[in-house]
C-alpha cells in the first residue's frame, strides 16, 4: 500500500484527537514564535497559575487528554507539542535540531515569549527528561520561570538494556506494535486493526524519529542527566508504574535520590503509559502535590 495512505490514516488519527482538545475540552491553540520557529500550545479556558505538560516519544500533546479535566481548576492547563512534531513542526528536516536539550531550550524560550511565570512543568517519559533540562537551564540563566516539577515515568538514566528498549520503541512489524503496547499498558491493552498498526509503523519510523534516536545515542552522557539532576532544587514529584520496564522502579529510585527536594510515588498495576492508563491516580497525586506546594 502506498505510504500516502498510511499518512492519511495517521493524520486522521491525530486530527480527531486534536479536535477532542478543542471541542470537548474547550482548549485553544496558540503559537509562540521564538524567532522564526513556532511552537504549538493548547490552553485550557480557566485562568490560574500555569501547569505546562510535555509529552513523550511517539506521542503528542493530546496524549494528556484524560488528565486535563482532572487537574485542579485553580491552574491553567497548557499542553505543548515538542519541537518538530505535531503542531510544532520544523520547516525542514534538519538533523541537528532533533535533540532533547535543543527541545528544552526552545520550549523554555517559548515560555518566556508567552510570559508564563511560576510554571509547574509536567513531563512524561522523554518529556520528563526535557523538563529536567528546562529546570536546570532556567536556574542557570536565572530566569526563575520554573516553580515545580512533576515527572511521569521519566527518562533521565540510560536503560541497562538500551538496544532492546530502542527496538521495542521503534516497531517494524505488526507483531512488534503489539509488543510495544504490552510494554506501555498493564491491562486493557489496545489492539488496533492491521491497517492502523501499519500506519503507526510508518509514522513511528520516519526520519525525524530516527534523527532523535541517533542524536540521543551519540550524545548519551550529555542527554541523560543521571547525577547531574542533583542541580534541580525546585520541589519535584516523580510518579511511575511499579510494573514499568521501560523506566523501571530502580531507575526512578535513582532519580529520586539525585533530586534532593523530590517525592516518589509508584503506582500499583501500572506500566509506562500511566497518564493514559491511570489518569485519576496520576491527577490525584498531581493535585495533592500542587496543594502541598502551593
């Protein structure tokens, strides 16, 4: 089947979920221009202190759609598509740009353009790693925009079986898509039809994702912070699944030990996609953290 068909199917999949953000959740799309590059942000309609959510690899901002309605109404929920993806597409496929620390710098600049202060940053998986980079950069440049950090199944430490994990995260066959979904969900594992799986394989193996994977591997010791996360001093909440093998509990415990002012919550019967699988548990933990560190 021509690749254009897979592109159309994946585009429809994404469009329907972006439409959900706009129609059902009443979120408005705004763009932040950071000097020729525009990043797409979805804003909830209620005013309040900003809580900015950054998605992970193979995801988009709409991946948080189940959590948005559950966040304390005293906060304005803001979703962002990471640079180069979703509503934040780059004008050209430039390999250098697809790097976690570059994403972090661009998003921090966008927060400043949007004049967002006293920000609570939330990030899932790779988004959590981006959040850590943003928090460190924010402090280094004395911007003081980031007030709190919430990390969901966060990246931060190279996986001990990184080649195996890389193969899992970039499925090349329908069987491998099924395997990936079983790594993401503890129960109620989605089972897309054959055509949907082929469309996901096509989307998840585009050159942009390959650039990101290659750049991360090449600069592993710069991208994965490890003990360098100890320079994060804002109140931090780490939430992960007890059954997650992509960012496993040992890795979360290590990150918790590096970030002095942090709290760790491990959810029962949950794997990597905790924001989708356990939205109420995650939102309750977030709201409690916000209340205690208001």
